[in-house]
């Protein structure tokens, strides 16, 4: 068991895990302030943006490219399907699998969201100087172990 003295030396404002959680919390706050009127979460928006870049994708493709587990991705896609932003159909090459595609309604919504999406990114990076922004993105990608993962079309 850790002693009170040892824990007294632990400053949360210097711990990476705590700082990453606080950054995520701030990111969500900004997203909600700027884009809350659309009624989408950041994860739902990430899924739509990913589908907008490719013709079709499977749940696994989307899970891999967004870093969202398959079960959560299934819930997200179900909500987007109910809203008419995504459609699901049987994969032509594998009748057991489904493919997802963004709808015209989904593309229109992303188009209306685009200025706000850019504003969210700008506000998140606002506290950093110009020269620090690219470094931050590079370091965050490294910590998240993100190579440029895109779903296959």
C-alpha cells in the first residue's frame, strides 16, 4: 500500500493520463459549445467524416480508423441509421457482413457542420503558439499510435 507521503509527491497537473483526460474533457466542451445544435457526439461526427472519405466501410473498418471499439461503433451506427445519416446494407462479397455508407442527408449535415468543425479545431489549439501546433499533433499521434489508418473502399 502506498504511503500518504509518497502520494503527496504526485501532482496530477504533471501526470500524462490526467492531462490527456482533461484535454479530452476540454475538447468535448468546445465541440458541444460550437456544434451542439446538430445533436451529434464527437464519435458520431468522426464516423460520418470517415464514411464521407470512402464509398463504404464495415464496422471493423470504422472501428480501426476511429479508435472506437466494435460494440460502441455498433451503437453509434444504429443511432445514425435511425437519423437517416447512414445506411447499412449486406456486403456484396460476403452475405454475413454489412457495409455502411453515408447518406445524402449525412453529407449535407457535414457540409453545414464544416465551418464549426474548423472552429472547434482552432479553439482546441488556441492556447498553443503557431510553432507548437504541428508538434502537438505529431506528439499526440505518436502517443495514440496513429498511423494514417483509413478504411478500405
